[in-house]
C-alpha cells in the first residue's frame, strides 16, 4: 500500500499534483489545510478557534492536525497521499508512530522544488481566484517564513531516513507529474 507525503512550500503545486496522483493511484487525499478550512466553513467550535491563526499564515497547533491525521489513517483502506502534513519535525515523528500503529510505512516523501519568486508569483495569481483569506501579500510572507523556519527541516528529517525524493516543481504540470510518478514507480 502506498503512503506518500507530498511536500513543498506554499504555492509549490501540492494541490494540483495531489489531484493527478490521487486519480492515477486511487489514493485517499488527506490535506490538513482542506480539513481545517472545512472546520471554518462549517463554523464548528474548532473552526472558530483556528480562523485567526490561519488568516495570519501561522501554523495551527500540532494536537489539532495530529488528531485529524489519526482519524484519516484509521478510516482509510486505499493508501494515503498526505498534502500539507507534516509541517514540522514533531509532526513527522508523530506520523511515523501513527503509521506504525496502523501497520503501515511511509513509501517516500516527494518534495516539489520551486524557486521562491515563482512561489510568490503563483500565490498572488491564485489570490485573484481562490477566495482564500490567507492568499494576500502580507499573509503569504508569513506563510513562507513559517515554512522556512518550521517546515523545511522536515526535508532533512526524511533525507536522514532515505525517504526524501526531490522533484523539479517548476515547468509544465504534466511533466512534473510524470517525474513524480517515475519516482513513485521506483519505490512501489
Ligand atoms: P495549506 O492549505 O496546506 O496551505 O494550509 C493552510 C493553513 O492551514 C496553513 O497556513 C496553516 O495555518 C494551516 N495548516 C495546514 N496544515 C497544517 C499542519 N500540518 N500543521 C499546522 N497548521 C497547518
């Protein structure tokens, strides 16, 4: 069973590539960002607590996302594509334990490599149509700062475990998808 982490900065194309991979391999797409946005849209107690944090571009607390991931793994039978998780090393360590608890292993972590200027360009472009309250210039800066300070060390964590696969995320969407698929096929 495939269990894959799709990793990259905000704007790296994780959402787009997730859709293509989910269609190809029949995986369950687990995006913590989407799950959190749903809580806000549904105006749940949790949604009310996290709205201002997400609007500022900061990360929400580990407990919240870890609980979501635990449930998602427990409910899944197809294999999972993790999108937007883990976002820090503590979450990566927890993911390993959760997968083990459910008798699974991570296949690999695919990291989409995109130059910083391109990330900002894409996010500002997306801001025009996404309706996402965190797609504005101020928040984008903070999201990149959070990524560099907290999320980037996750790549080194998986590198140490021999699970980090870097893919060029700049160029044609279908070419990027083909590169990702080629890497997954090597590790299936
Ligand atoms: P995303 O859709 O992945 O860009 O996530 C949007 C926002 O949701 C982030 O800026 C964080 O506030 C929050 N978020 C998503 N995933 C996580 C996570 N794994 N840990 C903490 N916060 C997260």
